C-alpha cells in the first residue's frame, strides 16, 4: 500500500478518535464532575441531571461510543482495503 | 431450606460447573495456555473479560462504598467503566495486531530492549500480586460468613479450586470458566436488585427504579426521601458531593487509565481472532460490565434508604435478625452510648452521638436479608461473590505465570527452552503463585486492602503511557520509555507509601499535593511518565528503521492472522 494512502487512513482514524474521545471526556469529566452542580439544578423525574450523568448516563454513552467506533473503523478498513476479510 | 443449606447447594453446584468446564477445555499448547489459541469469539471474550475484570471489589464492596459516599461514589462507576473506551479505541486493536502473548512482550519488542521488558515484568508482577491477595481474602470472607467455615479454610478451598482450573486449563480453561462465572455473578447481582426495586418503587428495572417514586403511595421520589432521611440523621444529602472536584477528577482518571493499563485485562484482547474482533470485544465487555455497574448505584440507594429507615430509633431488643447476625461477625458494632436502649445511627452533623459502626463490605451481602428476600436469594449472592473473586484471581494468576514462564524464562533467560518445557514452567509458576496468593490471603499484610485500589494508580503510571506512545508516536525511544516507566511508578509508589504507610496521620486533604489523594495520584504519575518519555525521546537517537516499520504495520489491521512467536 502506498505511504500516502496509509497516512490518510491513519489521519482519518485519528480524527475519529479525537471526536469520540471529546464526547467521552464531556459526558464523564464534564457533565459528571466539573459541571455536576450546575446540571443538578435540572431535574428529570427523580434524578438530578448531574447525578444521573455521574452514576448512569456516562456509562451508557461509553457503550455507545465503542460500538460507533467499531462501525466507523470497519467501514474505513474496507474503504482503504486494509480489512481482514480476504 | 435455611440459608446455610441453600448456600451449600448453590455454591457446590457452581463449583461443580466450573470444574466441569475446566476439564472440557484444558490447554494442550503454550498458545492455548497463554491466549486460548487466539480463537475466542468476541462476545464470549467480552463476557470472560467482564468476569475477569469484575472482582470481589466490584461485586461485594462497590455498592456499599457508593451507599456511604453518595454522589462521590461515581468515581468508581465512571472510573471502572470509562477505561474500556480507552482500551477499545487506543490499545486493544493495535496490541492484537502486534499479536504476541503478553504486555511485556509488546514493551520489550517495541522498545527493542530487554531492560524495558524486565521493567515491564516487574510492574506486571507487582500489580497482579497485590490484586490477587485481595481476591483470596474476599473468598475467605464469603466462606466464613455464609458457610461458617473458618476464614483460613475458606482461603484454602478457594486456592484449591483456582489451582485446579488455572493450572490445568490455562487461558483456555479460564476463559470458558469465566463465562460460566459471569452468568452466575450477574444473575446473583440482578435478582436481589430487581426484587428490592419492585418492593420499594414498584418498578422492575433498578436503573429506573431509583429515579422513581416510592411504592408506599406517598408520591415522594426515592432519592428525595433518601436526601431527607440523610439530612435528618446528620449526614450530608445523598445526592450531594463532598470531595474536592480536583480529587474526584484525579481519582476517576487514575481508575480509568489504570483499567486500560492492567495486564490481566489487556491480555484478554490477544485471545480473539482478528483486529476488528478486538475492537468489538471491548464493546461487549463493557456491555456486560455496564449491566452490573448501572445496577450498583441503584442497589446503593435502595440499601441506604432501607438502612436509615429500619434501624433508626429502634429498641435494641427489637432490631432485625440480620443486624445481630452481622454483629456476631464484628462487621456491625453497636454501643449504647446514652444508655436509652435505642439504636441511634447518626451522621457527623447530628447532635446525638452515633452508636453504630457498619462495615461497607456487608451492604451487598446483607441487602437481601435487610429487604427480607427469600433464603435462596441470600445464598445466590454468596455464590455470586465467590464467582467474582475466583474469576479475577484466576486471570491474575495466569498473568503471573505467563510473566515468569514466557517473559522471563523464554524471552530473557533461556530462549532455547522447548514448548513442552515452557508449558511445564508456566504450570509450575501458576502453582507457586496460587500458594503465595493464598499465603497473603491468610496473612494479609496491613497495606494489602488499601493497595488493591492503588494498584490502578501504579498501572496507570507505568504501562499506559508507554503503550500509547509505542503505538501513536514512532519517535519514542527505549531510553524514553524506560525513564518514563521508572519515574512514573516510583513517583506514584513513593507518594502512596508516604501517606499510607509512613505517615498515615498526615493523610488529609491539607497535606496532599495539589489536593490530590493517594488514590488519585496515579493520574499525576501518568502525566509525569508521558512528559519524561516524550522529553527523553527527543534528545536520544530515534528507534531503528525496523521498529518504525513495525509501528506502521501495527496501525493497519490486515495481516493480523494467528498470534506468532518471535521471528516468525
């Protein structure tokens, strides 16, 4: 595979990582820790929102993030012809 | 049937199951012994990883910790799940492509240095041994409470079982036993949680239940009731935070990064057939873990509400049976300070003195009794706790035996050892490790219990940065990696030692560096490791061409194939 092709593949991967890890940071460290008191003024049912993110929401988002990455990378691997299904 | 008969039955059945699975799936080669032949389905591997990962601490202690810490307990919830995002995105696929057997394998090869390999082996052994001693202790506690076996005999029985299937089956046996153990432990965790959620809120799903209104028709939200009860009795409101934000931040980060750096977790991703499978396997692992981790805070809130509600101002003669039976084990202590014959359970802000001390570890084990669930549910929890402790102990023992037989013997001391010889060495090492772990389980050095949580800080400060840099920066040199690992683990270890062993009286927020507790210091150690590794790499000569090509190769999934030995 040509080096420029390789670099492009890697750069796209790094872009995905940047976006997904930003979301990872915002829901846990952001909503669950740094902004928790501000979010706690909002209520959803019996939960204060900050408390919910800290003890529930962040975990659900983590799961979704991994499967989004799996899908993105499976597509990317195919597009750059570096997948393992040959 | 009474609780004890049920416990004997369920624990006996689950042990028979584990042994049966171990015999069916025993290992015949080093490849099978270390990484189950590299052919484990990603969902199966995810389930095994979940059991491997969730230890006695997750099953027995965590909900109890949260019940007493309130919102601050979320450091464990986020810290012990968020690391899987790092694993899936930054580590697992590349290590799988690299395709060897262990973490020191990667460190040694990527940094073209047997010094780096040996440093990594020492870090791996240190982290794993502190961790495994805690598991054996957990086994002992469950045995002594539910089966009336002496705590030491409990440890012996646990050692025997683990010895049998870890030594016989290696990674292959452990993987399939862990799948069985996951099923037992998650069933044992969810059944009482659903029961209690139904009792207290009428909602079956605990995750929704603890945000619902109480079932008593008052229309009050459970968490509001809990906040009110807490304040009344002189505690802080349950949903409010008490720890400093910077410390919460640091602890969460240390646990997350530590998770992604724990050798017994990383090694599981060598066992799947493809790079794509390593990515999705981390996702499945988190799904199975999240099932327990999203239930735990609900269990914590239910237990806390029940606890505050049932033993406040009750005459001592009329306390529920669970109170006295745990009192007998010394894990609940009651002293009638004001001599009024009533039980006063009070927080630090109350006028009346507190008369009850409750050990956090009993919350999950006592919860079914507190909520008056049937005997078989109580027994089920005991079987689940054992499954959690045994599965983690087995995974750790495998890392220890692999580190010794493979990383030290085969790759450093005696490279010409035959496959047969290496397999025998691995089994002997596993056997010796079981005995040592059992010794520490029976005679826990004072610091073990504390060090278990701190093992994460050490893993965060040693492995994580050099693995990440090894993949994402071709310029990182062996000098950089060794300097980074050594300073990271020394700084973190020294800080922990200073506050936990040398000067425990100074272990308060006023004396901490930047207000970061020993539990969170691994985050700082990790940053120091990164900074030093990058800095030193700048001023030393770049890695050889062949290493840079190897890194290029790791970044591309195609060609992962079967895990191979060196030079192949």
